[in-house]
C-alpha cells in the first residue's frame, strides 16, 4: 500500500490519553515524541500538541506549522500502524525549521519508527 502525502491525524482526546499512558517516549531539546502500536489497520496517525505555556497564538501556530511540515516530509519513511504524538517543549519557540526537522528525524529514528532500508 502506497502512503498518501498527508498523514492521518489524531483528533480524539482518548487516543492522546492512550498514547501518553500506555505508549513509549523519546525526548529531545525541542520536542517530545510519544508512540504506541495501533490496533487499527490503515496507517500511522499523528497528533501534534503545543501547550499555551509555549507562547501566544502566533508562536504556537508557527511551532505547529513547522512540526506538521517536518512530519509530512518524514511520513513516507514511517512504519505502519502507529499512533505518534509530537509535543513541543519550551525551547521549540525559538527553534528554526531545520532544528525541528533534524530533531524529529532523530527522535523517530531512535524510537525505531522510521523504515529506513
């Protein structure tokens, strides 16, 4: 099955809670990644969280846009059937896109979620 360009997103609160409580995690300077093997078939689903303590709406939306684009670029390399939640940390407010992209790739690789051959 060929992966679509746009990853499916997690929108339900119970899925976020399940990933946080039962999943595993990897932490970096800018981002924390939580992941859990999904029981549902049909691809990997991704959620992005940026807390209000990270800044005002403009700053939070900038962080989310950068994380979303980075995950979109990495999505074709990701393993199937996982729930992944990326959480912005305080330092993400001052990070560039390249820093966020590099860290997300490193964290997903460390978590063995990238299917690199």
